[in-house]
């Protein structure tokens, strides 16, 4: 994106972005049959900030049916998801120690940062069935806002993070085989419609950053932005019937103390569809 178009996009982005979690919450009734007003309100938040929080009366929804109302069809069905491609995120031995299936905190990330380019996660649904009595809150940040903050601080930061060798996720070994091959790619990329995608994790293990000065400085700038007070970082605890619909924004999760906590997660290759 050239600088003139970037400045127009940036001004529009900051001009419309919410600065309060209350601006992102939409009260809805039945998730399976949104009213035109409810649908429009969710889309409005997604257009402005790439995310919306809904609060509904539907505790145990059909996630695929809900997602279809926003053009979300192409699910990324991973090996720990159910037959319908939706994952049940709960403390479980079946999760084989993977952090989402424990009660441990999860650092800032976008979903699918370890996926190959042809399986980019561009949208995600996260729905709360049962919340933890203590902990389990999320922080959320629109990745487009972070891109603007970095580019304004130093344009070389986003140039470095857009290089195809900026970040490598090493291979994951199974018992006697490579369960997932290493994936090297950029942090920031734009699709043909100039939609921004971000691939990122704040993990310090199982990740290798390009070892040049500007890339490492850019990574440090991300860490500073995500750890500093900001009106663009939203705090929310999802309660039963509440959920997140987003274009794979940055998010984290606090640790929690209640092993009955249950969330549904659906991840998609396509973005939220803005029907007119």
C-alpha cells in the first residue's frame, strides 16, 4: 500500500475505531436467526474494528449455522476439532497438553499462525457455553490498528515484518514422524482486495524470528504496543451466551481456575462477508 493510500486508510481507520468495549457489544436474541437490525449491528462493528462481541440468549448454538449468516463457510477443521469442524475449548487430557486445552494463560496471538499460506485463518468465532468462576478473560486488539501504530512509528518495521522470511514456526514432531512441517512466512500481508492479514504469536518457544536488527526491533515494538495501556486494547470476559466474531484479530487469554469452562471455536479461511 503506497503512502498516500495508507494515510487515507489510516485516517479512516482511527476515525471510526471504537475506543470502549461497550461500543463493540451487540445484544441479540436467537443466534440462529438474527434480526436485520442485529445482523447490521454486528457487521457495523466488524467493519469498523474487525470484531464484534455479541450477548445472546443462545447458550449452546450451532456455530456453523450462526457463521453462515456472515458468509463464513470454509472451516479449518484441525485434528482436535469435532466432526463438524468446531473445536470444544476446555481443560482436557485429549488436548495432549496444548495450551488452549489447559487452564494456563495464552499470550497474544492470531489464530493459525502455524498454518501454511493456503490455510490462512481470516475469521474466527468464539462462543462461551460455560465461563470460569475466576479468570479466563480475553484482551482483544484490531490488527489493523497495530499495523498503523507500527508504520507511524517506523515504516521500516512493517516492511521488515512483511518479508516472506520474517517468522518461522519450527516443525512439530509426533512420536515417529513430522506432525507439522516448519512454516516460514511474513507477519503482515495484504490480499487482492487489500485486506490486511496478520500472522503472529508472542510465544518465545517454538518460534524463530529473522535475525536482523530491523526485524528484531519491529518485534520489540509489537511487544511494547501490546503491553502498554491503550484505548485500542479491549478487555472482556465472555459469559454464557456471549461470543466473539472477528477477522482473526489479536487476542490473548488469562489463566483460570474452573475446569468446567467451555467455549466453542470455529476458524475460517474466508473473512466476514459484508453483504449490502
